[in-house]
């Protein structure tokens, strides 16, 4: 019997964000070491994935909005496909294929997902999943991918299908106990925070002058929403512009995660701080190579934050908020960049912003598409990149008996954002990946290749320290913010969290 269920308002928001220039797909690459039994691989993916009913359902629009409906003509052959790479069939050819697939729309007449199996890649195989963001967010979908795997190559084919958490939170140290209470009310029909965000949103859109009052007085929800709407633009660079939809993809070779952890402890920073500082340094070096000035450059990245309670089962759907992080690209010294990233991340830990953005996404699911687009224009035009940092399992995994040697995923870039940066750790290693619109960054490898070099510079600074001494944070002029507000930009301060949020 066919089943139809209304789409969650947050998922509806992501469905409506689809544009020819930015497809709302989560795209990944799984590298499998030889030997790989392709027939067994296809069978394993089909059997385990289709236990989740959502992967048999297509989207159908109705008078009350979109719904998930069982596809009466479901054919697994439409969703799992084999392919081969041309020419040398190396990493650059695989990167080109991933970019080309990321540019393609998923067929709305069928369930919104596909797996492409690349045969004979590096003696084994590569798997390229494409899954629409309306099905679930990155954490849930990576959990689904992990549910396809086993901890041993000879595991039995039958397996209970439950998404496996990719790891703990993203090492941001956020006060989840405080914000999860808000986030819990941000989802579902009739959610309290959704209604409040909708009312505040209408008030701010119709009376923009009141935003400053909210920002001065508001703690919690009202202040954070005002902050989001008053945020000044980040620095205009060649990384920012109008994407045309032709995607380019690149990723690094893995780095040893224990080494990154050891060095971060020596600097008194988190692993997340170290990796973000490396990204900021890579962007600095790339802009300089292109002949651009970097002094004072700030690149704002939107960072998705998982808002599922720790230890809870992963369910399909979107349950995340967003933090806006300014990367201090304009700082000259790698040490200055590192300590400035740490300072900014410590400030963000006081924010209700993730819960507020989840409420905003839920409220927009009920709003007309025109209102959605206006809000997206306000918020997303002020960022340059989307950045994800996901900790995966720190032990070997096997897919259809073949060992996975590398895993990398990218979440989509909404509106006119043209860059997606991915950091993913797995089995004692960490990798950087970049997806970019070719109109903005035609050579993403030139950026990601610098991430490891930036990390090695921090290691070099550490080795230069006298024995037994820890590196100290610079004082004086080096501690000034690199950002310089654009002329005419409205001042916007992130509101401080004071006790309970106002509802």
C-alpha cells in the first residue's frame, strides 16, 4: 500500500533551495581497496539502503505542500550505476567525474538519490553517492553511509539498518545543554521557536529599523536573529561572486590525526582550531598567488552544527543549525591566524545562533517561496563558503568486504555561495576537500594542496620553541582583528548569552 507523508518544514526549506547554479545534493567519495566484488557491492548497497523507506519515495507537490510518496515504478537500476574513468583513470579523472556529477540535478520523478560505482579505480573501486539535502542533513546521511559498512571484511550480509553516528560533535565545544532546549522547540509543526522566529522575521523585514533595538536589548533568540540580519558583508574577493553551476572538486591525501592532536595540545588549541587555521592560511596563500591583496581580508564561512542530542539515534531529516565564522585570512603569521581562530571560536561558544537558524529554517518551511528567497538573499549573500568538520569512526570499515581507505563528503552551497570546504577524520587520518564553482575557483586543487603545508608551518613554529616551553599567544598589534568593516556597513555585534533565552 502506497504511503504519503507530509514533508517536514525544515526539509521543505532545503527542497526549495534547489537552483541550477547550486544543486542541493550531499556528494561523497568512498575509496575501496582491492579486491572489490562489484556485484556484491551493488547488492549490499541496495539491500541495506532500501531498508530506509525514504529511499523508495519520491517527492510530490500538493495543495498543502510537498509530501514523500512511495514510488510505484521504483527501479534500483536507476539509482545504482556502474561507470569507468577515461584515460589514466587516476585521482584527477575521479575528481573531474565527481565535479561533473555534483553539477547534475537528481531526477524529481524518482527518489532523490544515486550511487555511481567507479570500477577499477586504483585497483579497487570508488563509490560516489549523491543524496538530496531534503532527505536528511550531512550528519544523518553520513550515518546512513556508515550503516552500509561493517567492522570486519567477513561480516554477514544481513544487518539491522540503523544510521550510525559519524562521531562526536565537531570539537567546537558548544554548550549543547543550553541550546538543545531551544533546538528541540525549533522543529516540527507548531514548534514554539519556529513561531517566534517567524514573528520576529516578519517584524524585522517590515520594520528594518527595529533590528538595532533587538541587537542592543535582545539576549538569546531575538538578539541572535537581529545579529544574523544585520551582519555586514565579508570581504569581497575572487572567491565570492555569481556561480554558474559547473562544479570542480579536489581533496588532499590524508594526514595523521594523532599528530594533529598532539600539536594542537602543545598550542593549547582544539583540533578544530588547528584545521580551521590551516584553511585560512591556504586561502591567504591562494589569493596572494593570484596577485590579490590579503591585508584585512575576512572570509565568512557558514558552519553546520548538529543539534541532535548527544547519544541519540540518528533519524533522517534535517536537525542542524548554522554558525557564521569569520576566517582571519588577512593575518600574515600562521600563529596569529591560529590564536585568532581560537579566540573567535571561544566567542561563538556563547552563541544561541545554531538553535536560532534551525528555528528560522523551520519557520521558512511554512513561508511563501518569495519570502524564503528574500531571507536567503539577506543571509547567504554575506558569506563566501560553507565549511563542515565531521569526525568519523577511528577504526577500519569495510563495504561489501572491501576496506574503505578514504572517505570525503561535501554538503551543498546554497544561494550564490560558490565554495564548500570539507574536513573529515576517519580511521586515524584527516582530509581536506574542496568543491567550488568553476566561475569562481577553476583550480580547487591549488587551495586544498596548501592546507597540509599550512599545518606543517605550525609544526615548524612549534619545533622552534625552546625545549619545554609552549608557544604563547602574540600580544599587541598582532592581536588586532584583521577585519575592517566595509564602508557604510551597519555595525553588528554578536549578542552575549545572558542566562535563559527570552521567548
